[in-house]
C-alpha cells in the first residue's frame, strides 16, 4: 500500500472500511517497529563512535603532552 493511500485513510478514517483501516494499521505498526529498531541500532553505533573518538583523543593528548583539549 502506497504512503499516499495510508495518509488518505488516516485523514478520512471514519469513512473508510474496516479492511482499509486494518491494512493501514498493520503497515504502520510494521513501519513503526522497523524504525524503532533502526534508531536503536543507530544509537548503539553512535555510542561506539563516541567511545572510539574518546579513546583516540585521550591517546593523542598523552602523546602530545596535552592535558586539556
């Protein structure tokens, strides 16, 4: 089902058939869960990037004798 159709169903939900509502709700539920999962994966990735940056930055500071960068 196309996103435009889902938006039309949402805008006129009271006038749509039960079949349309259930189909749109099913698609939106899957989209929500997929998006949530992706955001969690990206959050873990960002944490790993931040930790790696911190470790490298600390090593650079040690090697240069820098105490506050």
